[in-house]
């Protein structure tokens, strides 16, 4: 199995990361929940954590790509 440095990782743009942070902000996630009173709190918290983990992973890839391309020091 290849390690992370040998994988083909698709390009992740800064614009995508910014968009996802804004679209899935806590305020927006809470607003989306107002219509759903039957979802258990554990499921809501899990979805919040999952969204955040995905965005953090994409931001990490984006930072790594900028460092590799010499954009970020």
C-alpha cells in the first residue's frame, strides 16, 4: 500500500475550503435543524463533527499543496 506522499491527491482549492466553512458554519447547521425536532442529539453532534473533520482534512490537503508549490512558507 502506498503512503500519503505516493498517492494521487486531487487539487483542493482555497475557494472550496472557504465555501465549505461558510456553507457549513455552526449558524447554518443550526438553522437547518430548526425544522427537525425528532433527530437525536447524538446524531446531530456526530454530523457536526463529521462535517468539521472533512473540512479540516481538505484544508490540510490545501495547505500541503500550497507548501509544496512554494505558495506558503
